[in-house]
C-alpha cells in the first residue's frame, strides 16, 4: 500500500476512495409527483494529502454559465495525481434550473437563505445541506454566477479585497476586474466566510446563455486557483492583469423608450461621457445617458426597451 494513500471521504452517505472520482447525490426531498430531487456533486478525492476546495454554480437556477465552467474544469482533473480534494457542485438550485427560473418554487432567493437549517422553508434546507456536506469540508470556494434580469456582465471577481489571502486569490484568478464587495446577509459567500473559508464570487455573461468569453475566463481562473493552492501541478497560462475597483455605479434611464448603447463591456469611459441614447418609436431622441463615474463598463442591460429609472449601464471606478 502506498504510504501517501489517504482515508476515504464520506459524503452524503457515500464513500469515495483516494485517487478516485465519484458522482454522488445529496438528497433534498421529493417533488409533488413523488420524484426524488437531489443536488448533484462530483467528488475528486486526490491520492495525496492537500486542501479541499469546492466550486458551485446555479445557486440562481437561470445562471447556467458556471455549469459549463465546472464541466470544463473537471474534464482535466485526475484524482490519481491530485493533492487534496475537489467538490464540484454544478447545480445547487435544482428546482430553478429545471424550470429556467432564478428562484425556488416558493419564489425565495436561495442566495439569501444561508447558512440555512434542517427545518423551515425549502431554501433554508438546501442551504443547510450545501453548508454541511460541502462548504464545511473546504478551505477555499468559488461561487460562479452570471448577470440576471436581462443583464450581461464583464467577467469579474467580487470579494473582500481587504483580506490579504482573498485579494491574493483574486489576483491569481486573473479576471479583467476585481471589485471589493462586502458580504451580504444570507449569502453563501457570507456564510462560508463565517465558517472559515476563503471565497471568491465570479460573475460573467448573462442568464440562460453560454457566453464564450466569460466561460473561458472562468475556466482558466479556476484552474489557476487549483494550481496556486497546490491541488494540481498544472501551470495554466497567466491571466489578465487584474484591475481593482472599490466603487461602482449604475447609469439609469432618464426617460422611457428604446435604448441604444454606445459602449461595450470593458470599454473605458469618463464621467459625463455619452454612453447611451433613448429614442421613441419614430427615432426621435427622448433622452441621453452620461457615464455616472469614470471607469470601465462592467455590465449593461441586454433589453432595448427601458422605463425611466431602469438600470442601464454599470461602471466601475478603477
């Protein structure tokens, strides 16, 4: 027997031997039809000792970009040569994913329900399962998201950049921009941080769509983190020289009408610079929008029809 062979990992009532991978399911309950529902997990239990990292996607059921990021990352993982363990959870909100819906059937936001409990609403129970079976076993986590509500996002990291280790991981990830963001009550990032994990939240692309740039950026970023913390021995290509932001602001529609954007994701803008116009159906200009701050465009609506006050373009100061 090899001297570096590890003990098996027990998860969701299953046993995963060192140097192997296994798909397991964390039971949630049953649908009204009686069909069982479970959170899918792929476990990569490395042959050698090392850290445990989790990655998850689709906490919001319509944010599917992270599902493909996890698929691409896990294709290249080999537990026979790995150090430590990777817990890959491609779909957390199974109900929402199956219905192409952001929320759970009772319209609760799963990412405002952590750390959850064994009793209470469905969201609280799912949050509790993810915390106890996945997060509390891990020291590092990556929570994968996309834009929502007809919005698209430049690939970006959101994290507590005042924490040196978190800031270092954000730098290693190599997204175009990293935004300092305090944790929000009830979020996975807050609950996992409180449990002692170092957490990055990745945003990129839009809901219900695969954005090639965002998926590629996210895949390479996760691979760099795996290499950096010593789980893999790979040497992924160096990422972007990350720009850092501590303040962002939305430009909002000054009038209702048909929106025409003048800038794309990643464009640099100066405060007051024209970034969009709003026309009526006859082509008459009804309003214009200036950049609310100087910085780069990190998000914008994909919907050309806007009401007065709608969030249109998101700018991050650098």
